[in-house]
């Protein structure tokens, strides 16, 4: 762990030049005292790091202290730098590791690639914090200690004990066989089995986790993409309500923002769109369609059409001409 930190410290000094101990501490997520100890260790090992005192002082490296990775061309380096520019802190707790890896990639690039790749990557923005409507994503945080235990069990193929808080239920401990981790729209999921039955757990609802020494009961190889598709289909087919909706194209995003999922979509004859969507229940579907007013029409199920008709009649009666 300390060796990785020392490498990151050297790369920070190479790429940014003179940095204060406080700045290094923030970047490396350690204390200033730890940074000073690391600087001493580097100096003792012969790394040419020196201190400059004064108001604008800090620590610096003598020029020329690096190795080159000549196998990367410009586009390959650009792809790595762009991939690392998103919200990496939400990828299974690997944000710090990805930031460290990006520093190593930049430092190892030949001079002919480093400047152009770094400049080009600044022209790409991956998953900003807000969209055009100034809506911020819902960030689901998982404690680092919990995420580390989950990640270790998944990679090592060992059983995992989790303290899980299911919706509207008292948190309980349960032992599962982890299969893999999935992240979708900033939400992380643990795919696992429990007593042989498929289970999908929201990572943000895992209050604590413990990797167990026993090996997990799972196949040696897994097609995680296929497993995720199957889990999604199973989820949508149970405890949800499917509906066929006609909607004006300009209100499509409003409908999709309310629905749980979209199963199918095709243009209608009059220029509208016909979508098969899934809602949590009848109440959820009625709320979502009512918001769209006359810009949408529920074709099925009949219970949804009846509910919307009765609601519209009650509203008309409430605001009818009383003169």
C-alpha cells in the first residue's frame, strides 16, 4: 500500500511540478505528516526530490525522472484518459485506484503523446454532474470498508455475509454466494445466489459486509451481461404493471422519466409514439399519465384507462360551471 502511494507521490510531482505538503496530502488522501515521512523515504532511496522553502515553496523533482511506455498510440492514450475523466469514485469504490492509474499512464507516455493526449482529453466530458435541465444524479454512496469486503469476495470467489436493509424491512444479516458487480446509471448492484436462488442486492442498502473463508458456490466462468439481462426481465415481470401508451414525441422523455422501464417502442400512424412501459403499480401509472394530460393516452390495461377516466370526470365535476 505504501509503495503505491510513493509511486503516486512521484508521479504527482512529475506532472504538476512544485506542490506543497498540504496539496499532496489532499491528493493522496493522507495526513501531511505521512507525506513528509514519504518524502524522507524517497530521498533516502535516491529519488531526486527536494524542498523549496518560502511562501511559494514546496516539493519538486529534478527533471528526467520517469520511464516511457512506448506501446500506446495517441488514440489509445486518449481513450484511457477520457475513460478516467468520469465520476470514477462511484465505480465500486475504485476511484482512488483509477486516479492513480491515470497518473501512471500520463507519466509513462512518450513526450510526443503526453501533451496532445492530455489536451485532447479536456475536450471530452463524460457523465457531468448535471444534465441540460440542471438535474443532478442520485448519488448512492457505499462505505469504503463495505465495498472493499464485497469486491474481495466477488473476485476471490468466497461467500459473503451482508447486513442488508431491504425496502420497508428490518435490516438482516444473510450469507450469499457472490457472482458479480454491476453499475447502471450510478447505481451499483451485487448479483448473487442465496441457498441456490437468484438474488440481486442494491449496494447502497448493504450496511456492512464480511468476506468469509468458505468458497462460494458458483460457476468458474460467468456471462455477466446475460445474467443481468435475465435478472432485469425477471424483475420487470413480477410485481409490476405493464401498460401500452401513446405519447407525443416531445413528451417521450417525461414519460420515460416516470416509468420503471421501457419494453418496446415504435412510431404510431399519426406521428405519435407507441411504447410498452412498466410501472410499479396502478397508482404509479395513473400518476405518471395524469402528469402528461392530453399529450398521452393509455391503451392498456383497461383498469388504467378506467382510473384515468374516473379521475378526469371527478376533476371536471369539481371545476364545472357552477353559475
